C-alpha cells in the first residue's frame, strides 16, 4: 500500500493595501502584499509586492510552493489543499482562463510544482482565510513541536544589517 502523506491546509492571499504610512510611500514602498499561511506549522508569511490583484495572488501561490520545496523539504508536505479568497484566481484553474494560458510561464510553473506536489485549489471566504488574519491571532507552535528549516548555503558568519527592501515586482 502506497504511503499517503497527510493533507496540509495552506492559505494564500494577494491584496492592495490602500492605507500606507506616508513615510513608507515617500521611500518607495509599494501598496501590494502577498501572504501565505500554513497554520498547523505556525507559519505566516507576508511580503510587499507590486502588481495587479491577480498577479499578487499567483505570487503568493508560487511563494508558498517554493517555500515548501526549499525550506520545508524535510517535512512530508506533498498533499496540499490551498485556499484563496479570490474567485478570479480559483476559477483560473478551471480551464480557458486568460490568467493561465497553456504556454504561459505561470502554467509552466504550475505544471512543474504539480508534478512534485499534489495540489487542490479551493475558494474560501475572506473571514476564514488564515493568510489574512492579524499576527497576534495566529497560533504559535504547540509545545514539543518543531520544524527543521533548511540552512541557507551562503550564510555569512559575520552578522550584518541589510537595508529594507521596497518590495518585489511581479
């Protein structure tokens, strides 16, 4: 009998936050955000990004998948149930979508990840999307639980400060 991996619920979101600190705006920070959450592991990720809402949603999906493949490689996360609050994003997987044309870079990336991970994409109400909750409401890891992250291969031995990034362009 084939070893079935546990179904992992993940949540993604991409959105524009129209209210931004004027100082951040002057310094070139963008309004867009992409986010993903893996609640049972206590992971909530957010990053500023520039793009249309649908681009941010796909950016959140690909960020989640890359994080799982690289940083959580030792975890048994092969069976993913991914929830989004964007009907436009979810229904783009139904076929004949302008957001996922057959020969597009997005479709190639989806197929690449789908060959390695079993993915189900589903629609969820915004109030239930864990990628959108405030960090203080996000659960931390239970006692006795730990995640082993892959170490970066090019980590410098001397600490240094990096400047704030203004966001990524999708």
